[in-house]
C-alpha cells in the first residue's frame, strides 16, 4: 500500500503507521491500538493479571516477522525495556501465530485489532503493563501532493466517525 501511494497508483491508504512509513508519507492518525499478550488458557498466561515485558520475553514467544509494524513495535518495546527477544517461532501471518499459540507452543504479544484473526475462543488475552507504545492506525498520502476531492472527503469522514466512536465508547 505504501508503495502504491509513493508510485501514485493510490491517493490515500490505511497503515499501521510504522516509523519508516511516517518518515516518507504524510500521516493522519485515527486511533491507537494497544498491545496485549495472548496464550492458551492453561499455558504461561493462565494467571489473570497484567504481565511485564521481562516476564513475557522469558516465555516461549511467537512473533511476527521482521518488517511488519507489529514486529517493529515489539522490538522497540524490548529495546526500551532493556530485555532481549529470542523468539521460539517467527511467522509471516497472524493466523499462523494464533494457531501456534492455540496449540500451546508459546505466547504472542499483539495489537488488539489483530485479535479477530486469532482463534480467541481457545485463547486468553492479558494486559502488558510496560509495553510503552501503541500501534497508531491512520491514513497516509504523498506529502506535498493535494488529495483528490474524494480522498479528502474520505479522510474527513473517517476522522469525524472515529471521533464519534471514541465519544460513544470511552477507554
């Protein structure tokens, strides 16, 4: 999507707002997506409480591959916390991470908007108390290039409706 915008094949697009994309494109934040830990109910996250990053990375961790916004933010959280990440598995697809976690092969640390892809009926989610960042979701476009009337209207519509949603569902 970022490549399509940079090449002029798209006017505007949704992104997780990775640092690299924000450096190259104009970014309009819409919402923040906090990270949670997910695991099998009888696994390392069986205790219903929040977990520290140091505890989580000491467990068998299943992570998204390098180059994804999820991994970029996870690596940043580990760096900020001074903890080393040694993944048990590194996967390209969220569904793969969810399947491995559901089979009890480890835990994962993911943004909440990714959870519908996972078999959450077989998993538990727990707060991460010191992740230190949220995945920022927003719209991007080429800087210095005017948006088409349709893209500008869409951006305004998205902002207004997300504001209404936040007011209706605080927290």
